[in-house]
């Protein structure tokens, strides 16, 4: 966790923006019996990280969240008391795993709000939720619609395990480039359906869909291929990493190409000059519908550390974040 926070700070200095989140883990990261110690450590790390003087001086806000235990886990209430009660002012979000329904979201919201002290933070803590079962996928649209849910992630390994052996273990991985038979996480119909349901639910309600991990962290080609497919074919806008070496390849896969960015800058620049009236670029008509798309291209480039043309940099300065 310390290394992840250090890398986040280094890349914020490099790009002038927070290009990836760090989620400190109270769930899988805690040994049995050590849940309270883990929660105290996580709260201290979050508070210390947000107090970094060099980042404060540059007005760059880092994004740090914490994954608590599930709402029905015995450690959940203690997690909330220690982490949220002690570090709510330093957190950008709380992640709740194994969310099955809107009722779980409501239970989490009530618990969080009950321990946040008056004046501790200016806005309520957003929730990032993990959907990890077939029943939860069925409720994905209702979960994504909740106003406190900011992002929905897909929990691949728990989802496969929840099927009691009906889905093979190969669906937890990524098949080799020369393999066209294995049902991996991008080819098993039930897994692929779950991914598309979650992505669609997020886009329907303006939330952020976050793709699951690629566990083959030493296989750079598999990671890049998976990230690009998640971004271009499945509609995911974020992706989890489990190793620092995965972060830059994921950012590159989710970032628009330089050609896309240049075209977007050209279209937006001409649109501004024409006060957003329809224009023609390279023989194609563009109006406010396509302007929105190309503005989003520029946003994605900025959020993933891409280089923006000088004419567009003013719209994405640190002061405007």
C-alpha cells in the first residue's frame, strides 16, 4: 500500500493530474483476527498521504479510497468506525465488496453517514461497489442508479466461484494469443454477459464502470490486450491493477491515440470559434452531439496522462480540476 501511494504521488508530479486511484484494502489485505489493526493502519496511511506538502503546494488532489469488509461481515462496523470515523476527510470514496442489492448500498450509506462528524468533509462519501455474484448482476441497473454510487466494479474471481463449478477456472484468466478454444474471461458467455450488464448499467446512470483485474501480471501482452478490449469493446472506462507494473500499460490502453486527440482538439477548437454552431471537418458534419463525444476524448486523454495540444491545455489546467 505504501509503494502504491508513493507511485501515485510520483505520477501525479509527472502528469500534473491524478491518473489512477489507490484503494487501500481492509478486506483481503487483513489477516484473520487482525482486522482492527489493518483498519487503523489504513486510516493512518490515508491521512498521512493527503497531508503530503509537495502535492498540497501544487494544488493537486490525490484520490484515495478504502475497501471495507462486506456489509454482512462481522468486521464491517468496526471498519466503518475506525476508517471512516478517523479518516473521512482524507478519503475520496469507500469501496464496498459483495454488494448484492440496493438494500446493501443503503445499509452501507447509513453506516458511513452515522460516523462522519459535522464539518469533517464538505460532501457525503461516494461509494464504489463490487458486484461479484449472478444475483448482484441481476440488480446491476438498480445498484448503479443509487445516487451515492459513483462506480461499479466487476469481481471476476468471486463471480466465477459463485457458480459452484459450473464455470471453469479458465474463465478467471486470459488465454494465450495462440489459443482460440479456451473459455477465458473474455470468451465465456456468462462472464462476458456479466461484464456487459455492469458496463451498460453504469452508462445508463452516468456512473464509472471499472473492469476486473488481469492476474497474469507478468504477461504484459495479455494485460494490454485485455485492457484494450475492456475499453473499446465492453465500454469500461477504468480498470483495476494488482501490481505497479500494470498501471502504465492500462493507462495507455485506455487513453485515446494521438490521432484521436488531435482530431478532437481540431473539432472542439473550430466549434468554439463558431460558438458551437455546426461545422464541417474533413468533409464530415459535426454539431453538439459529436462535440460532446470529442470533448470526452480530450477528457480521457487528460485523465490518463496523455499529452493535449497546447490550444486545449487551458481547459484542463490544475486550477480547473
